[in-house]
């Protein structure tokens, strides 16, 4: 296993951890902002932010899984 393949796997682990942490941070921030200014506009704004970002974070997790499992490795066995 080359150094770059190891780096890809480490980066995959980082992506897997970063996805859920980003979702938690976003929801925590949204709750704080909605508590500060509890209006319909704020609810709609944060619902859109969360609705758009959750699939992006899920993609980060999937990308990290594939990187961790070696799907992006360079080597003799990959074609």
C-alpha cells in the first residue's frame, strides 16, 4: 500500500466523521438562531439550509466510506 493510498483512507475516515459533526453543528446553530428570533422567516430559512445540507453531508459520509474501503486506491489490482 502506497503512502497516497494510506492518505486516502485517512481522509476517508475524516470525511466519515466530518459529515455527522457538520449536521449536528448545523442543527445546533439553527436551534439557537430560531430561539433568538422565533419567526416564520427564520424557520423557513433554517429549514431550507438544513434540507439542502443534509444530502451534502450524507454524500461526504458515502465518499468517506468509499475512500476508507479502498475504492479510490491506485494499484495493480484496480482497472
